[in-house]
C-alpha cells in the first residue's frame, strides 16, 4: 500500500474497542460532513429514508439531537428543532407555517429584528403582518382577518415587558384554526409552560438563559403534536443544522439552568425593589412587582421571573447627561442580548406602532447577572447620583 493511500485509510474510528466504548459525563462532539455507512445495504436504507441515525453532516449529529430531546422534554412538547440563533428560530417559524396570501398578527413589543423581518422580508413572499397592542387579550378578535394564519406573541415583551392574556388569545385562535406561537425566552420553560396555556409553538433564544454564558448563538422551536410533522419536514427540506460545538455549550448550560435562573430572579427582584423609591426613577417595569399593569396575569401564568427588567426616569435627560450616568457604572457592561452571568445595560427611546404606556420614553433595561446584588445596587446609586 502506498503511503498516500495508507495515510487516508487510517480512519479515526477503531472498532477494536467497540465492545467497551468510553463513557463520559458529557456527550462527544462530532465534526464532519461525510458519514460512512457500514455497508451498501445500509447506504440503500439511508437512501430510502429508513435510517434513523445521521447520514450526512447536515443531518443533526448526536449532540444536536440530544439538545433537541432535552428541549422537547423541558417544554413538554412533541418535537424540537435547533436553529442558528433566536432570530433564526423566529424567522423559520414564520416561513415554515405561513404561505403566500397569509396574514400574521404580531405583538408590538416583540423582538425588534423579528418585527423588521415581518415588515421587510415577509411581504416578498406575499405574507402580510399587522402589529397589535402589546398587552392584548380577547380583543385580538378585532384584528383577526379571514386569512390570518398565525399569531406571534412575546410575553413579557422586549424592553417594556407587557404581558398578553395568553389563554384568552389561544381560545379564540383554536376556534378559528389559527396557529399560536410565543417567544418564551424571558421566563424559559422553567417558569412558563406555553403548551399548558394553549399555545401551539414555543420559541426560545438559547443564547440567553439556556446557554447562560454569552458565548453561543442558538435558537429552538418546539411544537405540539398537531404541527410536529410540518416542522420536521421543513427542517429536513431546508437541510438545516447547527454546529455540534454550539449545541454542546447549550446542553452544558441546561445542567445549571435552574440554579442560575433562581439566582438571577432573586438578585433582580432585590435590585428592582431598591430602585422603586429612588427620587430620579419614575417607573420600575418588572412583571413580578405589584405595580406592573399585568401583574395578575403574571401571577396566573408564570411560576417565577428572570433577571431582566427596566425602568424610566421622571425627567427627560439629554444624551450627554444620560451618557454620564451610564458611563459611571462599573459593573454593567453595555451590550445587546442578556441572560448571561454578567450584568448588562441598554438604553433607548421606545417607538411603538400601537398605543403604549412607554412610547417615546427612554427605557433603561437591566440584565441582572450573577454578581452580588449589593454591589450592583451601589453601582446604580453611584451612577444615578451623577444625574443630580
């Protein structure tokens, strides 16, 4: 055998240890495009779609399948699929379940890139979108059209944290055979159970609390039994997959989700409670606080809260003055996303297409990480003192 052939024939897998494969706490990570079949009969079986194991690099390697199974169980759904980001999960949900001529209802407090996708991209496919009030309930019936195919909720919503009356919406949608989906990233499947509230689809940005370390971009879509086949076929036809290394990180994060989320919740409530009576602050927007407009809905539909909330000022400050407050902070990084161990801050005026309590107001959104909450409180108080 020539050296060139000998080098190539030295496959990494060695069947001599097949009877006693190593068992590790975490699953092995696979990298590759080609999957080798044991024989021609197995290849033929794969060609007929009868082989359950991966047949190619895009066919969901074991770590991805393990993450999907974990998310399906956590959500108590029928089937989960993993996407390259939370936004990708939103986009592909809309593309998988809608067609030309359909109409989508989308809450006005949804993730802004998702709204942009609906407004700028979906019309190219003949799909129309109507933005509806962020705190909507049974009055959603006024917005439903004859061609309404899907309702996309986000509860609580991005930045301003309004909560929709989910059971009232799903009850109406079920009667009209309209699909209901919700971005459940804020509460995670631990603190909100979408399928128990009548929803058909639950969407997660795994980049946030599931992964937990701000080092991965992933999303997940979980569906009930009625829509499992549609999602499965769409995913296969689009030949989607996510890298094993990213799925590995999300799977690892799941192991500590309950512990981390409990700490995020406790710290955020401690910080939020301290800010309520501050002389410079007008409103602390946190669904778990009694002053939240939909607090009763929160108590009914959620079993806990997370580390993300916001507040508004009593006065209007210039960009320069606002910058002085923000740049004084030592423990809050300035950056998008949330759900990681480090505390973050974003600031900006909210522009809504529908009636909102916060239109035109500057929203300071805080992601409370895993630092000591007293350090975070002192940091905020030091920054707020600059405003005087």
